[in-house]
């Protein structure tokens, strides 16, 4: 599964794959494999990406077009 939106979100911020990999504490090649769909994104990385980009995991997975995240738990 290729997640086109994670590449688009990264490029919108003018971030390199290396910068995002550093933020996630992973190797750049590992991150690249997530963007291209070679490797599945683990849930902890998916959640971290949602936090970094201020969106929901549903948006990252293509399940919604709504970029804004859900309201936080009370």
C-alpha cells in the first residue's frame, strides 16, 4: 500500500526524507520504503506521523479526505 499523502505532506513542509526519518528515529531508507509502499508502516510510526502532521491516521490511510484530526480524548 502506497501512502501518497505522507510524501505530499512531507514535501509541503519542504522536509527531506532524512529530516523526517530523524524525527521518527529511524533510518532514511526505512522511511523511504514506507513512502513507496515497499514496507508497511508500523502503527507507532503511523501514529507519530499523524501527530507530526496534525492529522488523523484515517487521513494518512486514505479513509477520509478530512485533514483535521479528531478532537482529543477528554
